[in-house]
C-alpha cells in the first residue's frame, strides 16, 4: 500500500490477508469480497465522516487526511508482556534519578567514578533507548509492509 493513497480493492486484499492469517497472494475471492463489503459499507464511510480519510463510494481511491496523519502519534502498539513506551521512559527516568543521586552522595561503589561519567551514562541510556524506540515505531507504522503491528 502507498502512504498517500490506496485503492479500496488493494486495501481489502491486505485486510483479508491479515484477518485470515495468509499472504496477500493466497486471499480467495470470498475473503476479499467480505473485507471489501465491510470496508465499503461500514468502516470507510465512518472514517470519512470522522475526517480521518477521504472516501467517496463512487471512487475506488482512499486518501488519508491531515487528521489521519496526526493520529499516527496515538498508534503505540503494545504486545504480550511489553509495556508502553511512556511507562518505560518513566522507569528509566526513575533509574537515572536514583543513579545520579547515589553518585552525587558518593555512596560506595558509586563514589569511584566521577559525577560526569554517571551523567554521560544516563545520556547514553536515553539515547540508546530513543534509537530503539524510533526503529520499533517505524517498523510498527501502519502501511510499513507485512502484517499489521498487532499481528506481528
């Protein structure tokens, strides 16, 4: 699928593949038709009314609106035993605060290194986790290919 627009038939094939746990090439006409009808009659008109996308039943093309683009921020996919990134960063901040505090108070063994070394460690931790977060967010972005993020 393309990021700027898609055809309803192409979208129906992808949705049918995701719903049935098969590759797009393996989707049969019944599965495709079922997804197409649900999209055409229910989902796409509602998303159009909400201003998330532009869809006219007489056209076969669907376009994401600026509002739809803005919604990507809220697509934080959390699977299995994972935690949301907001909670992860809160925990990392608490750890960093504790580390800097014990280093500043010169508790052993934290009195061995300098305060600047611990501050650099905190910065490195946040930088590394931010890179991981960025990579995972891009991989989980809708339309990034393959299964939807919840099915991976």
